């Protein structure tokens, strides 16, 4: 794969990588609502854990 990548169009490969990164943006991707739900859930779990372990 590395050898094939060296022969490929580097700009095209860069564009593909950028599309992947844009697809995982938790605020603007098609799955933003789900990702924000996961972040909120994680926050609640962390708060609950900290309350249980307060001294």
C-alpha cells in the first residue's frame, strides 16, 4: 500500500483524508446529534462517579 501511495496523486489522497476528518467532527457531521449525546452521557457518568467518591 505504501508503494502504491507513493505513485498516487498526493492531493487526491489528502482530500480523502480531509473528508474522513470532516466526517468525524462532533459538531457538524451527520452523526453530530449522536456524538453530542455520547458526550453528555459521559459527563453525567463522570459527575456521578465523582459524587460517589467524594471524601
